[in-house]
C-alpha cells in the first residue's frame, strides 16, 4: 500500500501517459527446444528449458500500454514450429508456453530467427508497430537447412555470408544480404535470453546435455563451456543492444535474473523502484530505457507493477516491505 501511495503522491505522475509513435507491439517468442536445453542447472537442479519458460511467462505478465499481439514459436532439429499464431489474448500465450517440452535435437537458430523476422514484417503491415523477437536459447547455430536464407558458415566476426552476418542483416533490414541500416534503425528489436555453462564441470558448471542430429550423431558444440565475454556472447549482445533490445545471460551456477531488476545487481529493490519512478510517464527516449521493463517504450504503471510483483527477487537479496 505504501508504494502505491508513493506513485500517486508525485504530482503529474499518474496522469502523464505520452503516446509513442508506435501504435501496436508485435512479439514472437522464439524458444529453443534443442537437447542442450534439458541441461540441469548446477545451482538449483532445474532444466534450462524450465527457466526459459518462466522468463518468457514473466515477459507476457509485464503487459503493454499498447495493443500487443504475441505468437509462440519453437525450434529444434532443422526447422521451427508455430505453436500459437499471433493473438492479443495473453492466456493463449500462457497455454502455448505451458504445453512446450524440450526435445533432444539440434539447433536451427539462423533459419528460425530469419523466418520469424519474415513473419513479423508481414503481420498487420497497415499498422505502425514495434516488431520484437523474444529469443530463449543456449546454443549456437548448427542445423539450419542448407540453402535457406540465413544458413551459412560460422564466423563470430560476422564475415560476409556467415550465418551471423546474415541474421544481423535480416534483423536490420529484413534482407539477409542487405547491410544498409535504415535511418530508423533495426527493423526488429531483439530481447535475448542466453543460457550458458561458463564453468567446467570440475569447477562447478553443469553437465551439459548433448544434442542428437536426425541421423543419430551427437553434436558436441553446445556442450562446450562458453566464456561470458567470448565471441558468441559478444555477438548476441551486439545484435540485442544495436536493435534497442537487451541480452540477459543466465549462467547455470547463478540465480535466475528478475525482469524487474533494472540495474542488474541481482536484487529487485528500492534502487529499481527509484529508477522507474524517476522516469515515470516518459517515453523512451528520452526516458532511461532500463526503466522500460516491458519494452513498450513508455515507462508507466506496467513497469511499476513489475517492480512491485518481483520485489525481493533476483537471488541476491532478502528484502521485505
């Protein structure tokens, strides 16, 4: 009650609700169901996949001040599946997420991401909307169909014609071969949740589950520990931040980050609340984008509510009102 009164006591805060240029938000939740997502986290004995579903549900719960259409896709082996096409009914999204299960197969990340871009760009084209991918994954590309738009060799440096280069172009322009960034910036915003075992098993990391190809081969790439500051993580961070999105790294031996932990210190507390209140009623920009928890470019009651609902979460605090 005290925190609710705090918001309403600030002159002009509750009434200030500027409208951004976007009229709607269109989101595809793109979920990795490959074998390595069944890895059991060393910290809490939960599968990476289960944690990913928890974080996806939190993104839905964060709401939006704009009309929001969401879809649920997943990928495994050399293709993707559409489990729920675009809907403005959050309960249908919750149902689709709850029905998902991880598999044993490989990771067609490039193919799936680029197909999601195509679908987003073609949805409700008569409305000026923010287009967003919410990606949850733990592995690099290893099984996109040969000849598909974004399939290519691996190159963390994004050499021309690599899959990383193509995916970045697709997110920027809608065309995997077009390197010219539009004046308005990336066409697709990318919020990425990346799961990783950055320690060896001996040092407290997780025993990473293998991925098995359709012909029965074990694909080892996803089982190798990745340095948190390594090339692949840097690549993900670049495409997330350049697009106006965010990268959340979830290490197997660390607490699950809370969406409302805007300063990323592992604790949703008064620091996060103060940042949201300081930007309350502002569009982003000029408001601090960290305070825009749900990514709809307005800092408002939805963002405030997420701080309240996740108060004390983040794994590194013990806070009471």
